[in-house]
């Protein structure tokens, strides 16, 4: 039986991961869910769990760099109706090489925005997940000029020179630099798309988490130099939880946040301010 009440749809990428799962649990209470993840097995299992709990779920596994997959996700949104988009899909330094990190985190986010643009109606909100790492990068105008055009054919080659130099030629260093630059790029993307879509009544606000208690976050603590120090820098005195991010995303997608766009919200327990104050 179809409901007479048409609910807002919530598109969540990286839905089988820690933050994505928390967002799905929270948004599923009031929204019909459209879920995406690169792992079909994990996504299908999670979608089944949500359906068993009474949620309305559509799930599509795929790569965020695949235009056909992005078009499929955009096709699930209802033209002319507001939606919420929470883009949690991404790679951290312990999971991939620098090129994959840059492509998934920044190029993929730009591709998603371009695919969704025609479907984003007034009162829609898009929340890309960035990182406090993006705030750790100094503002370098020449680098920002590259980061604002990630779909340029020469982008990876151009940004690669900076990654190589700033990473000192060390693979671990390059992965860390690429991650920070990619998230700086997401901050810039949020500003650019927020300004572009504002006249349509569409808001774009990124979230920059600190260290979050997810499999990815715990992996970084174990494998990435300095990650544990960042976690301990949280002035609030604890590690973040996936639900901390989900609740912030819910607020940003709500009418209460209707005058917030083209900016970033730090959900880091004070870690960014603490780290920068010690430099």
C-alpha cells in the first residue's frame, strides 16, 4: 500500500560505512532512503537490515567515479521535490595511494554535484563530508586555483607536483598531503556550489569531522602518524561518534538551518582549534 504522504528522499553515499550507517538510521525515520556504497555485499546486507526495521530503502552499489552510477543515483531523486544528500563516501590515508584519495574525495564529489544539479529542487540540502584535515592546510592561492577545477583534464598531473613536493617524496607523506588537499578542495567546492545553487533555494554545507569512532577512523589512529595526537586534541575530551556527524547532518538538512550555506561546519570536539593554537 502506498502512503498518501510523500516523504523527502535522503541520498546517502558511503552508506555501509560508519558515518553513512548512522546517517541512514537517523534519516530513515523521516525520509525514504537512497543508498550507495562501493561494496555491494555490505550495502545489500545493510539495506536488508533497514528494510526489516520498516525503512523504505533503494540501494545501488557502485563507484563514485562512474558517471553511469551517478546518473542512476540522480535518477532516484524526484524532480521538483526537495531532497537531502549526505555524501560520506571517501578514502583516508591508510586506505589507498595519493591519486585514488584525490580522485575519490574531490573529483568524485565534484562529479556527484554535477550529476545531481538538475534534480536539486528548492529547499534541498547537500552535505559533503570533508575533514578537519582540510583546515590544516595553509591557504596557497596557486593550489586553490587547481583545487577549484578538479574535472580539468590536467588536474591530477598538476596537483601531483604539489603532493610530491609537500609529501617529501615519501609515500606515507604523499597520502597524507593528498588527503588534506582533497578535503581543502571539498571546502572550496562547498563554497562554490553553495553560491551557484543558492538562487535556486538549494543549500550546500560541508561537515569537517575530527577523529570519529568508525573502522576508518580507528584504522587511521593505528596506521597514520599523528592521527592519535589529533584525537587526543579534542578539547571536549572524547572521540567523536558516527551519530555526532549524523545529527549535525540532520540539522543542516532541516529548515532550522535554512540560512546556512556555502560554508563548513567543524564537528571535531574542538580538535582543529587546539591543533592550530599549538602551531
